[in-house]
C-alpha cells in the first residue's frame, strides 16, 4: 500500500484516470436511480454527459503523462510550483511556455479522438 501511495504521490496525474473508470462503472446505477427506465449504456443525454466527463479526465491524465515523459524538466517545473530556473526568461514567460505545451498536448489528444 505504501508503494501505491508513493507512486500516486509522484505520478499524481494518474488520479484522473481511475476516477474516470469509477465514474464509468458507477454511472449506470446513478442513472437508474435518477431514471429507473434508463438502459445501462444508452445514448441518453445523461450518459453522453457522463461520457464527456470521463473522456476529458482520461485526456487530462494522458496529457500530463506525455508531458512528464517527453519533457521531464518542464513537468518538474509545473509540479514543483515553477521552482526550476530557466535562464534569461521571466516567470511569466516560463508560465506561458509550460501552459502552452500542456494545452497543445491536450488539444492534440482531443483532435486525434475526434478524427478516430
């Protein structure tokens, strides 16, 4: 259990992925509680909303994972409250770089999902 806690402490971006899976598993029960006539995974409005949230949570976790793997120093900078020093640029410029890279990863994942 301690290894799992340590892993999740170091890789906290993974927390959104198990959360999405739990929502997916529990959503039929919640939907049936709200509407007893609903199907397990129907195309109803409520299930679509739940799926959109799940999809976003997974993309969010994967975007952080990609950032951590491809740019570990950039990830460390974000994760440790922007303490890593980059030479000759201001904090505002560093923040723009980090958020731009993350946004590009997230947008790329969404576009790839829409294309598939």
